[in-house]
C-alpha cells in the first residue's frame, strides 16, 4: 500500500510518499508528521471506498471519508497537513 502526506504551506504544497513495503519510507513520513504536529499543524485523513450499489447509485460509485487524525497512520491512503490558523 502506498500513502501520501500532503503538506499545505504558504509557499505551495509538499508531498511525502511512503510504501508499506519500504519501512524506511514509513519512518521518514512519520518523522515529518511528528515534526509538523509539534509546529501546530492539523491533520485530516481521506480514504476512498467502493460502496455497494443501490438503485440510486451509479456502478462503481466511491465515497470519500475524511476524518481528523492525531497520530501518524501508515495504512491511510492520504493525509493532509494544514497550517495552524493565527489570529491577527
């Protein structure tokens, strides 16, 4: 399984990928997650699922599930890191 950590920064987006078959890449991604977390970033995980068909759904319909995460989860397909909001 391959995963991606997308970091939304003020200078653009950064993507860090890992593969469950490559423990070193998982370690690097977790270290970056932990570093960002220490800087106050928030994290959201998104996973696509194929749902059962019903009369109202199209064949092969997928559904995106998004949830907040607090710890690195290497089995998640996509994690988005969002900069902390600062008041002015």
